[in-house]
């Protein structure tokens, strides 16, 4: 198959580039300047002479804080852009895989969250991503949404790299200890998507929406402690309440998701978060 990757300069897009040599499929990597999902004209122009079997949409507006006052921009990418892709894929019978976030959940429940439960975003970023999901849920195209969380990789800004960089600078760290979730190694997610693409049946034969992260859960504080331990840093780290940072953006307190649906549907094996973090720091960073 010919696979088109949007947002190829982001964390997840670059992971697809890294694993492409392991796949039998052909890849086309695009970014905003070539393939602007917010513009139907851009999509039609780029695709006019191409035969593509599946679009993997890694393009997204992901700045949670800025989304509160850059609402039009966030909505354009996270909702209108998805609407455009859905329309094109419906017309041309192209598969579509889109990524969303645990921020569509309200974060009030301690038990692992199923895909159908507690969809109630608490900030504008989560709202814009949820609106994008709806276009796929209502689509006739062969398409799915994968909700992920706490994504990290060797590329770009993320929590793991930030903690390591701060430790290198000798900073004493204060990290939130009352928000819980599931880290996701972007390389694991990219590899899981390739297995999903190779499914012989329709991607959405069971459902349109799936959770994916590494197995297990942790707090931001314990996540940071594990990062420092694996990296061999002796930086001091202090747990603090989420109110310490006076963040005006409301975030889910508990976003621990169940992955059972995606495991059962696509016969996936998912690594535990701490083993994937070990693999990342030992093999990617050292």
C-alpha cells in the first residue's frame, strides 16, 4: 500500500519515518507547507496525481495552553482539517487513521476509562480534538480514531525530554503528584499502527474509536522519578499539588485508559510504560 503521513515533522510523524524501512509499504511524508489539511484546495492539488491507499493523520494543534486563546487556529487544525480529510477519503475510498487525546475525557473517574465513557473535555484543546473525532465517527469512510496520551519520543518537546534537559542544567524539579495517566512511547504507537494497517478486515469493523497508550499508569511525579533514575541523574525532585503551578487550563486528574478494545480487535501486544521508557532512554538517548 501507499501510505501518506501528514504532520511528518512532529513526534509521531518522525517515528513513522524511522520505522519505514521495516515495512513493505511505500510512504509519502508531508507537512504543512506541502499538504495543508485545513485547505481543500491544498489537499486536492497535492493528491491530484497520486494514488494513496491510506492517510495517517499526524497533523495536529497540540499546545494545550495556547489553545485557550488561539481557539480558531486550534479548531481549524483539529476539527476542520479532519473534516476535510474525511470528505476526501470518502470520495476517493481511502483509509484514514487519525489521532486524538485522552483530554476528551473529563478525568473524574479513577477506574480505567472505556472509549464510550465520560467523553466531556475540560479545556479547549480537548474540545477541538473531540470535534475532530465526530467527523470520523459520522463518516462512511474506512476510518478510525486512536486516542493516545502523554506522548514522548526523541523528536521535539515532550515531558521526558524536558525532565532530562532540566536535570542536565542542574535544576531542582517540582513535578505534579496528583494527576495520573498513561505514558506512550511514540515508536510503540507507530509500530502498532502498522500492524493495524495490515489487518485483513475493515479498520472500523468493530468500532471507530480506540484508546492506545503503553500499559500501566503513573503520576507525573513518579514518571519523572523513573526518567531521572534511568538517565542516571541525581537531580532533586519534589512532588507538588497541581495547584502549585496556578495553571488556568483545567486538565484531567485521572486519564487512565483501557486498551482492551484495541488489543482484542487488532491482536496487539502492548508494552508496559516503564519497559518502553527504559528502551527509549537506553537505546534512543544513550
